C-alpha cells in the first residue's frame, strides 16, 4: 500500500502497517503480499523445471545418439539436473545408467540402490530392480542379480527381457536346462510382441 505523508511516498508491507490503516486495507495488503510471494515461487519453479528438462533432453541425445555416445558429459549434465531437483527420478536414473555404461558398476549399483530406497513404492520400482539385476549380473553377483530380476518380474512379468536375463543368469550358474527354458520363453515373448507390432 502506498501512503502520501508530508509529500513523501511510503510503501508498507503487511507486517509493517501503521495503526491508522483499516482492517480491509490490511487484508488487501496481506493478500497482495501472499500473491506476490506465490507468483515468485511459481516463476522460480517453472524456471527450474525448464532448465531441468533442457538438461535431460541434451543428456538423452548424448546417451542415445546416432554415432558414439558421450556418457561422461551426459553424466555431468545429469548431475546438474539432480542438483536442481534432487527428488525427481529421471535425472538420477540417467546418471546411474551412465555410470553403468562407463563400467563404473559399483558406483551405478549404489545410485540404483538410492533410487530403490526413494522409489520402491512407485511405478519406477520395476525398472530399478531390473537395472540393478543387469549390473549385478555383469559383475558376477548372480544370487543378488537373480533376486532383483525376479522382483522386477513380480511387478511386471510381461517385461520380455526378464526371460533373456534369467536365461543368462541360469547359464552362468551352471543350470543349462533352466537357461534353455528361459531363452525359449524369451523367444516366444519376442515373437508374440513382433506379431502384435506388425498388426
């Protein structure tokens, strides 16, 4: 609110109101202050979201290009995105995946573990379990790998790669007949999927 006093302009915030201002004017100033703060917060959030999405888009292009991927640079961009929104899934998952692609498997498992802690009860849990299972299989932790792949399957058995990964794990663990059964299921699933895609 602006008040002219002795030829000088005074601007009051809601918590600095003099006694001579009426209750309705106080309410109007309070509303103005709250609205201004909310608008500023909304603008800040939109600005952060725009930066976050821009970083994600660039990182995706670096991770899945037509030519050679640039995982290190993508990882740096994703780390910046995580700093903007630490609670969002996409950048954190992308960073863990980049670490995996850079053969930093133990670091990737730690990041996937943090993701699982934070997103266990969301739709992302299947993807996280599956990714942890793949990384663990790469470094020959077959028991733990099998556990996570099975957890992913419990959340969505229709994930065709589940059968392929279980075939690989069974083969590595010296169970050829079980491995063959999983690979046959994978081929059947892939064939059914291709037939549906062709329709």
